C-alpha cells in the first residue's frame, strides 16, 4: 500500500471508529466488562434541569436526536471507508466530504448547546474537534491528488536505525519503571489504610492510588476492630485543596468518642 492511500485509510478509519464507538456509548451507557460507558441521559437531564426544564422527556428527545445524528455520521464515514478500500478516489472524496460536513454541523450544534448550558470545557473540546475535522478533510483531499508511489522504506532513511534503537531502549526503560511502580504500589489499592490520630479523637486516613469503596469498607472495619472502645460519630473527606494528587488521592477524617460504659 502506497503512503497516500495508507494515510487516507488511517484518516477515514479513525473517524469511522470514533463515531461508531460514540453510538455504542449511547446504546450501552452502563458499566460492563471491558466497557465503561458514560451516562449521557443523566447528563442531559442535568443540563435541561439547569434551564428549569425538569421533565425527562426533554432529555430523552435530545439524546435520541443526537444519537440519530451520530449514527448517520458513522454510516457516512463507513461508506467513505468502503470506497477508499476499493480505491475509488472520486466517490471516496464525495462521501468523506458529506461525512465531514455532517460531523462539523453536529459539533457546531454541540457548541451552541455548550453555550446555552454554560459548559465551557465541552465548548473548548467541541471547538477543537471542529478544527480537527476541517484539517482532516484538507489532508484527505490533498492526499488524493498525491501521485501514487511506493511508501519509503523505514530503515533506508538516514538515522533510522539509531532512532529505532533509541526508541526500543526508551521503551524498555519505561516498561521496567512502570512494572516496578506497579509492583510497589498496586497492592496498596486494596489493603486497609492505617489510621493516624491528628488531634484527640480525630483520625486521618490517607487513601492511596486506586483505592475504592472496598478499601474504604475494609479500612473502617479494621479501625473498629483495633479500637473497640470508640464510636465513630462522623466521617469527612478532605477538601480538594488537601488532595494533592487530585483524582488519585483521598483524605478521610473520622471523628470518634469514647463508648459510654454501662455501670
């Protein structure tokens, strides 16, 4: 396969998978083995509720409309990909243009919705996708006019052997580092956390990377076992300013008191 055709296939293949998986994410929103979907329905309900439209019908209609448009985009890219495989450049260009136009329209609608609902982060993301689509179309079109030729040999390029050797060495170093970090830290994600009494009757638990609800429950159970003389009166998670590792870190404070003795 020559270089222009390989790049064209990569471009159309990426967007086909992008929209195909996006449709799957709407159809399968829940968590399953090897798949963690996003609950777009709950997100849409929240958005419309912020406008005072609390009836879930609004979110249902909006999500169904978005899902339909994304499914249409997927079909357009799939047809374009089929023509790329068949090496029919004119039809591939036509269908890819239709697909890109539909996707850019969809992202434009998303951007309008982001402005309406006040979601500035999503506005930036959808704006970037709009520009990337425009660049994808320009590259796809330019490659169709590139003269066909054999793809350049990787190892014949000056310095290629040094680059490949350096890449392999860096990959081995990175793999060793990640494996070492995993060996030293992964078991902490399930082990109960030791309590530290910061002031009288106030205990701090510093939860490690990948700790989850099972770790939380095991920690509380162990604390009750080690301190049967104490009653837990209140639990408090540290504010974000204290969680220096952001989403991979949690501070839990437990307030206790001596159990009342029955005479």
